[in-house]
């Protein structure tokens, strides 16, 4: 694969084009925004009003906001910014964007892929004046300033005029770069001068290189500047060549979702869900596959988030107890299942799944991992459409952790609970607590409510908890100002040394 890449970068070329290697370029430049590769790609194209920050909410296209009452928010839009077709990004454009998302057709537009959790709360918007947009929420949402950050801002009238096919080839975008040309397996971008922070490099190239080893070699040899989706074993090769490794927490509790709603699933029995969790040696995964840079997962939240419960500990590794639970539940000889999962994107995910299979087999759960491309996984996850009653994964488990890209543990009750359709897990007894936490605006009180939910959800074991994931990125020595938070890359600020 590497041999097919361009030759090593000269000093002048290095200063002219930033080259980024990702696992897979999205088939359509907006879909699947919550996942690894598309998120890395889309960060160059799309802006949002806000974005989860380190301990707070970061202003992006909105410079400030306020909560007028439990159902009403106002956002002040950054001045002098425009879409790539020159039309202003003002309050009217943002209101049109939000209202289009609410339409039935919004599910299939560029708005639909990146913001499913918003559907529960988002209501109509109106422009108060050129700089102020007022948004109503369907239900009280104390974290709406975070949640609105899941919605990409697009130029609605352009999409409606162009249609999906033309838009996919040349989308009208709002981010620091705009598409110059889409080629097979790669996209070339140029700075978007109407952005509030245009890209600093004259050309950005994002290339699909599926093999991890090839992405590492591409940075070693100077053919690429940035390689994403790597394993810990990249450290030695990258650093010995004089380049750098960047690590950061990922907004993801790595886990394997367990079917509790499908007829015939052994995981309807909580004893078997506990057995599966007790079977996994998470400390071994952290030590040997992640070199101690991650921590075992204990709950549907990450340390530092409001509501993370430090008293909830990871399931201990106890294969003997796991075997006893299997026997008590009527499976003394175990059972078989498949785990369908996207692999090769998150750090050490392929190796982690391999270890999970070995650990499960030791207690009698004969599991097989079936690798899927992202597009195929998404099709199975959706069950065939918004009216589907079941996901279409083959058996009783599939790879699906808690993606908390808005920095709020309550996001898991949109994606992993009764409210998510189609549903594979539901515990309606939690409904009063979930609704109370959703509606509580007092921060300390809300944090305590979420902590209790974390305890109850961990005990119910809707997933096999694995690790709190990390990102591993290889950076060529010429890369400057690179940062990634919640899988968002700061393309507007990253630069290259000149030689």
C-alpha cells in the first residue's frame, strides 16, 4: 500500500500540503459524523454552534448563549462568517438549518447523520435579529448548549437546490476548508476564506489507507504528515524516526452491546450479562494492548464528566464465578454467539476483540468476531430504517460502546436504552430517574442524579464494559499545533513548519 503512495515530501511540498491518513473516507461527506474516520474527515468541512470543550462548552459559530427559561435558549452568531458559496452564516441561516432538521426529510440530509440525540429535545428556531437566534426545546434540557453542538451547520437552500448527488460531489460547507476535488480514496481541500478560522495550510489532503502498518510507514517515510487510528505499537517506529506520537482520551467507553430484547437471546438473563463481564480480564487488555495508557471501563461515563461515579468499580476478572453463573442460568456447557463490529479504527480494537473472544471461550461462551465496514455496520444498526423494530445483527452481541461526543453521560440513554429505536436493551424501571436527570438544571443536583444512574446501569450490565478508549495519532516532525478533542481535529489551527 505504501509503495503506491506519493514519494516522500520535499521541504517545499511539506509546507504547501498537509496530508492526513485515515482508515476510511466516507462515501458521502457528511454521514456517520459520530464515528472515527468520518469525524476526522468532517472536522475540515463542518462547523457547529458550540463544541464540547475540556471541562466546558467551547464557542464555535456561536460566541455566547443564554438560557432564558427551561424551554428557550438564545445564541449570538459570530459576525462576518459565510458558507463556501458566499452566503452569510447569520441567525436566519442557523434558524433555517435547525428547522430543516426538524422536517421528516432532515433524517436523510447532511443534518441527519451527526445529531440523532438532538431529536428528543430540539424544537423550532427563529431569528430575533441578524445576530441572534432563539431556539425552543421540546423538553427542558440543561445541557442544550452542548447538545446543539452535534448539529452541523449547512446552507439549507443550496442542498435543496442541488440535491444529494450534486451535493455529495461538491458540498457547500462551513468549516475551515472546502473541497477542491474528490478522488477515489482521497479528497483534496483548500482553505475556506469565509470561515472564522480558515485553514493555515494552502492544501489539505485526506487519504484512505485502511492498513494500520501502512499508515505508520507513510508518516515514517514522510509521505503523510498525520496518521490516525493507530495502536500503541506505533510508538517505537514513529519516535525512532524522529516523529511524534500524540495521545488523547477518546469520547468512547469501549463495550460490546448485549441483546436483551430479542427473543431467544441468552443475554435477557442478567446472570449471563454479569458472567460475560466477569469473564474479561480488562487489566490485561490495558497493560498489554494499551501499555497502561487507558483504564478499564466501569460505567457509561468517562472520568471528568458531570455524573461520573468514582465509587462504581469495573467488574473484577473472575472466570470461576462467571462459569458458576452460566451454570445457574441453565448454560453449564455455555453457548455460541457472534460479535459483529467495526475493526481497524479505534485504538487496538482488533486486538481487544481477539482477547475478548479468548476470555469468553475460557468460561464457555463461544464467541466469534465478524468484522464489518462502517457502512455495513450502520445498515445493520439502523435495522433498515426509522420504523424498524430490531437491529439486524446476526446473534446476541455487537460492537457498540458509549460514544459521549457531547461530554454528557446522559447521551447513553439516547443511544443505549429504551428511547433508541430499534431497541436492543431496555429497563423501563429507570425511566423516572432518567427523566428527572434530563430535566434538572441545578448542576450539583443533576450530577448526583447521574451518579446514581451510573451505578444502576453498571449493575444491569447492558454491555460488556471494556476500556475507556484513547486516541493514538502519529505526527510528522513538521506538524505544529495539532490537537484532537472528542475526535474533533482543529484543522483551522494546525500548521506545518517551513524549511
